[in-house]
C-alpha cells in the first residue's frame, strides 16, 4: 500500500513538472517572432463562433429556469421587485462565468485534446518538427491564446442572453417592459461585480486551452490515447475551473469587501 501511494505521488510530481515545462515552452514561444496570426484567427473562429450557439442556448435556458425558481421564493417574502437584481447579480458574478466555462471545457478542451492527440499518434507533430516548423508555436500558442481571448467574450454574450431568458420568465407571470428590466439589472451591477467575473473568465479560458493542448500534445502512441486525452482534458479543465473560481472569489472578497 505504501509503495502504491509513493508511486502515485511520484507520478503526480512528474506530471506537475512536465506541465511546468510545457507552460515554460508556451511563454517562450509566445514571444518568439513569426507569430501565426492566420492560425490564431482561425482558432478564434473555431473556438468562439462555433461554440456560440451552444453557449447561447444553455445561457438562455439557465436564465429562464433560474427566474422561474427564484420568483416563488421572492414572492413569499414580498420582494418580487428584487427579481431582476437577484438574477443579474447571480448570473454576472457566478453562474454565467462558471457554466460557460464548463461548457467550453466539455466542447473546446476535448476537441483540442482529441485533435492534437490524433496528430501526435499519426506523427504529424514529429513531421512538423523535423521539417523545421515550430509545432509548439503553431499548434499550442495559437489555441491557448484563442481560448483565453474567446471564453471571456462567450461569457459576456452568455450573460446577456441569460438575462434575456430571465426577462421571458418574468413576463410569463407578470408584465415588465424590456427597458425597465434591463435598467434594474444594470443598476444592480457594480464594478466589484464585473471585475472579478471578468478576471476569472480569462483564467478559465487559459486553463481550458492549456489543459487541452497539454493532454493532446503529450498523448501516448496508439489510438486509445486520443480518447484518453480528450476525456482527461475535460476532467482536468473542469476541476481547475472550480479551483480557480474558489480562489478568485476568496481573493476578491478580501480585497473588495
């Protein structure tokens, strides 16, 4: 038992060291000349535009269901007028960023892990290296930067669509104008709500891209490793999203409040 525990810790430390080396390689190649702008733009399209429908539909349903769930409780306390404020704060601070990041982890991290994993298995990455190309700069840097850039934008759009779903839910049992609803939502949101939410979405995007690239780039030989890379990328990215969320919330509470 002790040998198994020791072996597990050794494997974890080796994996952590490999990730640090991989991270160092990312930063070194990010500032190297010859940045692949065309590939970066393509990845932004693949990651951002092709994920917008899934994020939008999920955010709309999330806002709709959240409003329907909150309304009876607020009505029982005679605070139905607080529903737009409660929705805005809940979605902007926590639910919107985390749910969007988890959706992106499931779609983007798995896609990157599977794509790079299949390239590793078929030795395309080795062929790029032998031919004089820089696979780290072309494949890894562009994808990590694209996720870091697009996940905050997807979160912003998801928040707006989520609030639209809440507006629909409120008007099922009542009548509130769109102008009044969004005025109440905007008035309830302060700088202390927006800044931590925006900062953590940047970290979410970076982690999603980094984990997906690391798992795919370091896949073992064999077709099985492609599926393993995609699956482990989703699990690891989702776990890191919750860890980062807890850290950012705690730090922001200490600094702001």
